C-alpha cells in the first residue's frame, strides 16, 4: 500500500462514513446485533457506539487495514463489550465455523474485493439460524443513476480505496444462500445519488 491508500484513504473514508444520514443508518441496524458478533470491515469503528451492550456478549472486528484500527481506538476503549481485532480479509477469515450469532456489515461489501467469497465465509462462520445484519450502498434502481454509477465507478474505485458504487447488494446476499428477510431501501438525503442508494436489513443463515 502506498502513502495515499495507507494514510489518506482511511481518513477520507472515515469522514465520508461519518455524515449525519449515515450515522442515522448505523442507529437503525447496529442495535440488531445480538450474542457473539463479528463485524466485517470494522474500519475506524464508527459502529461501536451503537452496539447494545445488554444484547452483545462479545465482539470481533476484522479488517485488513491497521490504520483504521488505530483510528478506532478511542471508540474501542469506550465500549463496554469484550472486543478483539483480527487483521485479515473477509474472503478468508481465520475464524471457526458456525461460531457467531450475528455478522454485521456496514458499507463494507462495496470495498471487499471478492464480495461473493466474503459472503460465503460469512455463511460459514455464522451459526445455523444466525443473522447477517447489513447496511450498504449499491446499484441504484433508476436507470439514469445506474448509468452514471457505471461511468464514474472506475475513477471512484481508484480514488476511494477500492469502493464500488454499483454492487447489487441484495442479489449478492441471496446468491450466497442467505434467506433475506425484510429489507429497506432509499436514497440517503444530502448525498449524491450515485453514492447514496442504501439497502439495509437482515438475512438468515
Ligand atoms: C467504506 S469502509 C467502511 C468501514 C466500516 N464498515 C463503516 O461502516 O464505517 C470499508 C472497509 O472495508 C475494509 N475492507 C477492505 N477490504 C476488505 C476485506 N477484504 N476484508 C474485510 N474488510 C475489508 C476497509 O479496510 C474499510 O475499513
């Protein structure tokens, strides 16, 4: 990783993921996590303040980026839940089969290079009946927005640490054999439409 990807990108992404509409999204989904929880692509730990310490018994965060983990430290210290950080990739996690009650993914499926492999690993580490709780931005349903997403994506991805604008989030989750329950979707207010189309909900293993 060069200086840009190692130092600038994690800070840029932390700012972009800390807007008011995104914090509102975190408030909606993070409290759904229960029991033994794995957070994939924990980044700078922006979800940590939203976990319900009465429902979560333990938390593991995985991310390949050490800089993000350093940025997460103040929030990690304030957390009243045992937290372990694993430096690694979602596509091949050094974690046991059928271990977690919940896997949380927020704004990570856009960036993980092989989303299909990451979801297959998510399925593997969840207990039967366990839940993937997700909130992601992705492919917009409107043709004109989707066309702009395709145009802009190559440059966007280069500048923003591999983030893709147009992944079909719900289809990817279904393709990984999850039973997707109710999910919600909308363009986040105050966010450019190409990056603002959000889907969130949960899926059962
Ligand atoms: C846009 S950030 C989102 C961070 C965090 N999930 C949030 O909601 O603020 C994407 C995160 O995915 C992480 N990431 C990139 N490749 C990954 C991989 N192969 N496995 C796990 N996480 C990865 C990045 O390091 C980064 O922290």
